[in-house]
């Protein structure tokens, strides 16, 4: 069966590189992958599939090209009319990730183990049953749950959890909520495997996995926003939402007013590395001050040469051919600024 789900990442108008999606899904952060991730609206998918098999991914893309769902143009891919029609039909019958940004906010793998244990333990405690086999053998999850239970009052946790869970489930589509809850073990309830849920619902296993992952992360975010007892355990699986450590160190020095040359000396890194850090910071930071990198004269020159909004067609060589000398990282950061400005307008 052809994996049509990947077609959702391609456009009928904008040629896209297949390697960029692969790098974004696996959270391989480089200035190039992040920039094109910005241009393709992929950034919310950072770290959604860190264990992606690259060879299998390339094989699936090759199959989509061979069967005319995607077409190749100058080593980039376009969604064909057949691909668009097939994707539209596929979307009517299957689930897609609803909030991909949460995959980079929380450790899904560990949270799923913690949540399975949390639901089982609280369920058994509500029936005052202390003799049962724990559903997860993950030692870290077991340690976190035991420590958490020792610190909190159980007579408060159980009714509070019931209230939160019911409130959350009511905010979700019933078909998704049913799949989600039937995957858990509770007092007198065995819980169903992915395969069993697929058989019961008639959905493919990929749909079941997406629903469970999506609702697990949404519930983590819900509990985190509630604060108190439950946010404490969710915080254990929270990922850093800031810049990569080395990028942040470089960016902090820039904010203090140091030049690229001075930052290079302080950090003892290559100038090209410092420049790459600044490109990444300009993309991933919400409040990047472009004037710390681009002078008024830089802006004047760049605006004159690149007056249109077709950013994907801009060539650095055009800057060089105009007779102006400007390092590539400034050109790229100007592209980032214009890209974000254009998105704000739409």
C-alpha cells in the first residue's frame, strides 16, 4: 500500500526538498533545514518522528514519485493533481496529527508510559486494590509515579484526576476519546492493543497510533496548564523550548552587543559556526532583533535587489553580481525577516 499520508507535506505550487522534511521530523537542526522548514511551514513538526528510518522514508518518496503522486523538478518535489485528489480523499477517511508542536514540547515516549501507570494506579487505588501487575515495565516511569504518589495526597489526586480527565475528554471528538481511553488498563479493565483497536474500529494501525499519541500529548498540555499536582509530573517530561544550547550562548552574546568577530573570539568557534547560530536564532526566536545583524545600509541594499516576495527564487549570487559585498548569513537572515513578515500579513 502506498503511504499517502506523506503527501500532506508537499505542495502543488511550491517545489520542496524531500530531505528537509526528513531532517525536521528527526529534529536535525541546521541553518539550511530550519530555514527551508520555515519556508515550507514544517517547523511545527520538529521532532515528531525522531526514530524515522531514513532509508524507508526515501523508499516511500521514490514510490510516490513512481506512481505519479509526486513529480520531480530540479531535485525538488511537487504534489501532482493525482496526488492532491488522492490526499483529499485520504483525509476524509484517516486521522492526522492535530497539534504537531506538542511532540517537541513533551517527551511522548516517556509520557505515554507515565500516563499508562498513572491511570492504572489511580484506578486501582480508587477501589483500594493494592495487588496487581503494573502495566509498564519502564523503570523511570515507575520511579516518577512512586515519588509523585509519596508527595501528594491520594484522597485529593483521585477525584481531581477524574474531574480533569472527564473535562478533557469532553473537549475531544467522541470517536477519538473512545480509542484513547480503551487503550488504558484500569481496575477490571484489560485495555486493548493497537492491533485490537484497529480490528474493533476498522481503522489502520497508523490512525490508532496517531489518535493515542495526539490525545496523550494534548492531555499532558491540559494538565500542565491546570498547574498544581498534575503539572508537577508533566514537567518531568517537558522538553526545553528554547534554542539549542550552543546557539543560545551565541545569541546571548549578540544581544549583549558583541560583534560576530568578538563572539568568535569569546566562544573560540569558527566564524561560519557563529553565523549559522545567528541564522538558526533568527528563525526559532520570536523576538529576534534583526537590526543587531543588519544595518540600515544592509537593509537598503537588500531591499533594492530583492524587491519581490518570491523568496524561494532569490539568489545570493544576485547580491554579488550587483557589486555589493555582504556575507551570506546576512542575506539569509534578511530572507527570514521577510518570510516572517509575509506570514504575518496573511
